[in-house]
C-alpha cells in the first residue's frame, strides 16, 4: 500500500471484506489491485469493498473497481462496494452505481449477501 492508501482484509460473514482509508487514485490503483489480488483465495467468496473512509477517488480508482467487478462477474461472485458521500457522488457521476452494486453502508452490504 502507499502512504496515500491504507487497506485491511478480513473474512466476515462468508465474504472477503476489504477496508480502505485514504485516496484511491492514479498513485495507488496498482497497489489497491495487488492488495486485493494477494488475498483472493481459491475458494470463491463474495467480495465487499468498504470505501467509506476514502477521502478521494478518481477515474483510475473507478477503473480498478470496474476491473474487480468484471473479474467477480466472470466467476459468478457477488461484488459490492460501500461508499461514503464523496465516493457515491463520483460513482453516480459516471453511472456505475448498479454495475458496482453500490451500497449505502456496511451493514446493508453484509445483509444483502444472504439475499
């Protein structure tokens, strides 16, 4: 991870939960993707990306989210993104909220996994 982006990972409620703090941008997108990729297991599980503590996201950050969503879709895995107001605004600006399965909060995201 970079100075501008910090991440954490945990198994929770039958999913892989990734939490990030800082900035998801052109300076951190490759590290973001590598961090998530390093934790993917051979056992397919839904991915939840918690960006509720992200201060800034740009088009590069959106690009890596789209890559992950495509990877999950190709493997038949559920993929959910939790965002704060800033993330939600950016995602909605480019009309990716449905593709990224944008969730208002972590509880809602985890609750929708069982559905």
